[in-house]
């Protein structure tokens, strides 16, 4: 009788390397390792050979970078999503794509189970499993870190390293980098280890070696650099006049942002599972794109449409952060967002300088800004009669006067 198949989200790190072997032994199943190439670069080197040597019967390393940029990052940036005012959702937005591809592989391979190495304390377990629930509710999800037998066998990293040595599994875990990282096309995150102390200063010069995608603002060039981003219907389609795919846009902006020390964030955030956690992020290209997009909107987006969309930013960001990318409410919001972006078209000029993204001009063929109306000089269009403001203010003040009168009568 053929063995059951499990598709494992595999990064090649300590946790998933151990989990691959543990799943094979515990479930007596065939393990298909899957790694999504979403911009980890050199971290992917040697993964296929390592997975096969550890016991995988088959390995998928799929280049999903283009899909990640066009179908996940760009729609999210159209929504101007920002979690708790700081986080550009770099890890969060990658999880639904990984879940989607895992389901596709499971279907193609006839697998009945999917497994991941996310811990029981983190957000990723929720994101993976909500994605699978939305796309393939019949597929069982295995989360070893939530299984008591796994935790009994591996109460700490020392036991995991010993297991790896016993089974000849090469791992790179060491005390020299006492923090965990997660990298993709949009960002890289750092957490745990010394970062669990919120008083620890990751921006100190002595900690500069931790960063991967950017130089410190102090070491960025002393000369500012100008960049022009061209937008069409809410998406950036060109940089400095050169047409680029969404993937090409992200690659170019990451290069520019990293060079100028842009996009570093240090924050304590609220996890969906209930605890606060401290994370440090580098999002160089995303920070430039976010700023440029908002500036393009300022010129081309109707005020009330913008107010409506902005009122939903917190909800949209929450949905992405908490793992509800495939939920009907996120899809409904995306439809509204797409409608709001129809005229977000034109060119934004920015100045990049020592960690800062500074607006330096914006223009559009569908601009809603009319200098004849906005001018402080005589209005040649006569579209606005300043005297009309008297009645406008009187009507808006009416309820305030009535309310004030009631309060005065109480005294």
C-alpha cells in the first residue's frame, strides 16, 4: 500500500530540517519538500540537495517572485496597507502565496497533508492554516510545534542540534547570530534573541552587521539622489522612464533604498495570537513605493474616495497581518481599492537622502489639482466665489452652536 504524502514548507533552517526527518519517521509518510523562491537569493543555495539528503522524496523550489510582486505586493500597496502605523507587512503578505502553492503541489502529487515549521506562539501558523482552509479545507495541516510529542522530544535548540548531528543533517545554527530572520522580495525581518529586550538598540554601530538590505543612514551617500516613479492605475510601471515589471520595480527600488539607508523599522507589535513581540525590519524598496504611491494619490484621487479607502486601511492591514488574504471580506475590500485606483496615474519625483524619502514633485494627465482654483491670486476661472464660504461655514456651525447652547443651559 502506497504511503501517504505530506507537503512540507521547507526553508532548510534548523527547524524545518529537523521537522522533515521527524515527519518521515513519525508519520511513516513520503515527504515532499517545497521552498518558495520569493526573493531569498543566496539562502536557496544547496537546498534541494540538503532536503533530499535529509529524507525528502521530492523537492520543489519554485520561482514565485513575479507572482509575489504582481498579485500580492502591488495590490496590497494599492490599499496603502500599514500595520499599526509602521509595518509594511513584508512577512505577512508572503504567507498566502506560499499556502496557495502548497495546495497546488498537494493536489498535483496526491498529498493529503501539509506541514509547516511555524511555532505555536507566532502569526505564521495562523496565516498558513487560514490560507489552506480557504483553498483546500479537505487537506489536513500538521503543525509539529503544537504536538506535545514533538515538544517533548525537542524542548530546546540544543536537542534539535543534537538530533541533526545524530542524523547527519547539516545546520548553521550558532550563537554568533542570536536572532531569527525571514527574507523575501519586499523585506527582511529580525526577531528573537537579543531583540527580545525592547531596550536593546539595533541601530547602534556595533550591531550594523545584522542588517542585510541597507546601509545605515549615517553611512549612506552624502549626495541626495532623485528618482522618478511612473504610475498607471495605482501601480508603478516605470522608474526613471524605464518600463519595468512589478518584479523589476521591486528589485530596482530595493537597490536604491538600500543604498540610501531607507526603510529600517524597529517596533513592538501586537501579534494576532495575543502577545506583543519586537521586530526589526528592512523594507527599502517598499518604503519608497509606499511614499510615492501616496503622493500620486494626493494629486489624482477624489477626496471622499480617499477618505473612504483610508478609513479601511487599518482593517485591510489587519486582514493581511492575521492571515485572511483569501477571506471574502479582503476580496471585497480589494474590489473597492481597485476602483479607487483607476485615475492614480502620473509621475512622482522623490529625493532619497540618508534614510529619508522626500517628495520633490508630482504630475499627472488626470490631476484633480487646478492651480486656477487653488491660487491665492485672482481666480481667472471664477469657479470659486469666496463669499460662498460664509453660508458653508454658517451651516456647518449650526449644530455646534445648538450643542453649545444646551451645555450652557446646564450651568
